[in-house]
């Protein structure tokens, strides 16, 4: 498992991702024209087209213009959506796979054969 998992309403486990990013000048003009709720509807539509669900979307000021949490069927679906959105040129974003505390518990139980450099 690469990303965190959440239960969606129909009982299927799906990886969860945090998407953070910034609008280009043209993207910001689009937000000004259609408003925040218009962008949320657009995000909901693109996420749904890849089989995912939009959990939350927040706008911010500072280092990032937006913070979005989505549930996607798999990494390939998340990558497809991210590439399509970035290719349009109005958004610069990064995706962070999210892990549940239970995922960290599982990772902590795994045996790793590692030697530090110089050790």
C-alpha cells in the first residue's frame, strides 16, 4: 500500500491524497471569474471522472493557494488526474499520499535490512 486508506460510503477502501498548489496568473483570473464554489464544482467533477471523491477543499493565502483532500481508486488514477490538470497550465500542484495511523503501525512492524552510509 502506497497511500492512506479511507472508507467511502459504499465500503471500498480508497487511497487518500493531499493536493496543494498555486494558480498561475490565468488560473487566478479564472477563479476571480467563477468564484470559489465554481472551482470546487470543477474539482469535484474532475475527481469524480477518475473514480474518486472530493473530501475537502480550502483556499488559502501564503505559500499555497489551495489545499484539497481527495480519495482516489489508486495511484494511477491520481497521477492521471494530476497530469491532466497540470497540462492545462492554470495550476502548479503537488500531491502527497496520506497515511493513516494504522498504516504507520503496519510499517513499524516490518523488518528493514538497512546499513547507514559509513557504518
